């Protein structure tokens, strides 16, 4: 039987580890290069973080599906259809208050704030939290559900605003 020196067996695991590291190094380089291709938002956040707000809403529950009845309210069959569609709806707990949480940003120093329409939809109360932890009540000015954009307003002045940018300096292919 042939005898092998001990250092031969010790060298095999080291050789295997070296091969694994060499095989993974191109993968590591690919991850490093891919990460550098993403846009960097650090400067944007530093310049505009004071104008970013948190939004908390609450509302009164209402039955779903009733707004789309197939007939007008003055129809003699309205009550029949209303009862039929109410019976088809799952029971809604009455004590539960719908609430949503989101964010937005101040677009004018007199209190206009841009946010998502789904955040403020069906809300009775809209509370806006500023960066300095001040809380203000807002009113809904308008919302477009299709583009999911809403405009709300708080009663305040001299608020910090975001710098939205100058579209005339954009070039085809740039991030917007």
C-alpha cells in the first residue's frame, strides 16, 4: 500500500477553498458593478428631507359595493336591488375605523402637499406630520384615483418645499 505524506491531505482543502474563491470573484465583481449603475439619491434626500411629511388618516366605515347599483335611486325597484346587494356583502365590523398611513411632500410654502390618492381615500381626518414632529390637520383639495395622486392642504406658512426640478434641462434617457 502506498503512503502519502500528511501535507498532501492538508493541501487539498486549501486548494479547494482557493478554487471556490477564484470561481466566485467574477460574481462578486458583477454585483459590485451592478450596484454602481443604480442612481444615487443621497443628495436629493439631503436637500429635500425637511419637506417630506408623514400622513395618517382615519375614516368612517361604509358598506362596499352599494355605490354601483345598476339602477337609479328613484326607480321603484331600487329598494329590492339595494337589499339584494346588501345581502351579498360580507358583514362589515362597525367599530373598526379604516386608517391608512403614507407620505407626501410639500410643494408650496403655504401648505399644499402632494401625496397618493389611495392614502387619503375615504378619510374623514387627515393628520400631517412634519419633519420637526409638528402635527397639522389637512383638508383634501382633490384626488385622481387613476394616477393615484392627491393634493391636500394644511393651514401653515413658511414651510420648506421640495425642489421639483427644471424639465427644460432633461435629456432623453435620463432618470426623472
